[in-house]
């Protein structure tokens, strides 16, 4: 079938310990296509037409150091998609359509140092998303509409920033984001199971309600911040008016 990655295409792109598969119009990668290629260290899959990756699809590439998936159309990453990539140092997901990261999707990438997620459609950083990535030193998140960070992820990133001088988060200040407790997080699986047995339109409606709920929380957070700010300004204006009254009374007494 057209646009499915075959073993023949893989072998044509194989050059020693590197596989070049850039701009091959690949839409699908079947399991097992990389079998027997344990010595490969770099895999370039940029500028293709991938929208989805099956769990365990890279399972046999145990010595892979670099995985480049930039400029595809990937919308979602299933937990397990990076299984067995224990030696991966750099993961490039720039310029995709990723809307959310499921907790556990980066689990097992213990040697990852560089994670590139810029130019996607992420709106939040879920609980424990970077947990266990103890060698991570560089994250790029530029050009994502991120508004929310969950408490455990905020705490983890703060620990890493304080512990390592060379730890960098590019394109995002985590202190500018709305912070929510972990228990408020609704996973993809959770709301899908809640909507089980209903039509697809209702599932989409559930997602919209989920987003609406989060927006309401953000609004209430922002409102409370404004109210706090309003109280401060009220105090200032009260002090100012008192000063004016005092000055007027002094002038009258002098007369």
C-alpha cells in the first residue's frame, strides 16, 4: 500500500548506523519494520506525513541516540510509543500538531538530554510529564499556546532549574502559567470511558466541556488575582485621600 514504510525503503535509507527517511511521504510505520537494526544510532523521519505512531514501533532500536520526527502531522503520542529507547539522547518533535501529552509518554527515556516540542498545539503540561527524565537538560516549547501547568510538573521543573545550571526551558516561563492541582487533571482515557457507549459527537462535546471547565478555572484564578490587585489599589487610594484631607485641615488651621 502506498505511503506505508516498507523494509525495502528502510534498507535504501540505511547508511551505516544512520537511517535517512526524510521527505518520503510516509504516512504509516508498521511494527517490525526496524527488526534486526539494533546498531542504528540515528533515525531521520522528518518532513513526512505521519499522523499517528503505534506503541512499540521503535522497539528494536535499542541503541538509538537520535530520533527526528519534525514537520509531520502527528496529533497524539500514545504511551509506549518510545518503549525500549533507553539510550535515546535527543527527541525532535518540532512542527507537528500535538495537542496534548499523556502522562507516561516519555517513561523509560532515562538518558534523554534534549526534548524539542516547539511549534505544536500544546495547551497544558500535565502531571508528572517529565518525571524520571533525570538527564534532561534542554526543553524547547516555543510557539505552543500553553496556559496551564499541573503542580507536580511545576515542582519537578523548579527542582531541575535549581539543581542544574545548564538546565534550560526555552520559549516558556513556567511562573506565567495558571497552576492547577494534579487531581484536577482529566486524562484522555478518563473522559473517553465516561463517554463510552455514546456517539462520537458526544465524545467531542465531552472534550469541549473539559476545556470549558478548565477555562472557567483559569478565569476564576485570574479573577481572584485581579481582586487581590484591586484591594491593593484601594488601600493606596485610601492613603492618598487621607493625605489630602490632612493637608486641607492643616491649611485651615493656619488661616
